[in-house]
C-alpha cells in the first residue's frame, strides 16, 4: 500500500462556527479527524464524497490533491469557511 506523506497536503484552516478553535488540516489524518470528529453535519453529498475520497487517498488510490479538493467542496456545502495556509 502506498502511503502519502503529510508534506504532500497543502494546509488549510477550517473556520467552524460553534467551535472554540479553528481546525488546521495539514495531512490526510487531520482531514479524516476533521470530517469524522468535528464536522457539523454528516448527511451532505459532498461530505460523503470527502470521507470516501480521504479513505481512498490514505490507501493511495486517489491523489492527496483530489482529497483536499473534496474537503473544500464539503466545507462549502456545510458553510465552513476555508482559508489556505502558507507554509
């Protein structure tokens, strides 16, 4: 199984209303944790696609770039502000 390294993931900040802190996502693991532990709603179509794409990326079946794009679409669907982070 091909594992993706975290430096392949362009970091971003998720600004989630109702939470004390914003969530920095800088790896596929961070993405999975955000989707599963912190997401405000788990019934959106883009949310479901993002979860599947994240898992596929962890297994090396899709690119990290595609997983990140799926996360951004899911955030837009959920009304979560996404800020690109320069590293």
